[in-house]
């Protein structure tokens, strides 16, 4: 009877261990599935973030190209304005020289006229 009792206790302990093993295996599978789902969600979110970053980078690159083009156009326009101002200054100088020359000629003519009138 003693052996029967020991065998029965051993069987109960074995059944409890097997039940615990099944319970732990179920928990392990749940944990594994949860980790997989979390990884998928993280990957999906990360992929979405990467796509947004790439789109923003493309937008920034396009804006930089536009800015560079506008900067080059502005630089050409400033160069044209500088040339125009230099030409205008040269013309003003020539007008000033012509004005002085005309003043000298008028003074000379007045002097000649006054000498002739005497």
C-alpha cells in the first residue's frame, strides 16, 4: 500500500508538473506572439516614418534647387544692374564734361563778342 501511495503521489506530482509545463508553454507562445505583433507594429510605424522623411527630404531638395536657381537669376540681374549703373555714370560724366566744355565755349564767345563790340 505504501508503494501505491508513493506511486500515486508521484503521479500527482508528474501531472502537476505537466500541467505547469503546458501552462508555461502557453504563456511562452503568447509572449512570442505579442513580441511578433509589437515588432510588426514598430516596423510598420518605422516604415511610415521613413517614407515621410524621404518625402520631406525630396521637398527640401526641390526647394534648395529653386533657391539656387533664384539666387543665380538674382546674381545675373545684380550684375546687369551694376553694368547699367556704370554706363549711366559714364554718360553723366560725359554730359558733365560736355556741359563744362559748353560753358567754356559760351564764355569764350561772350569774350569774343565783347571784344568785337568795342
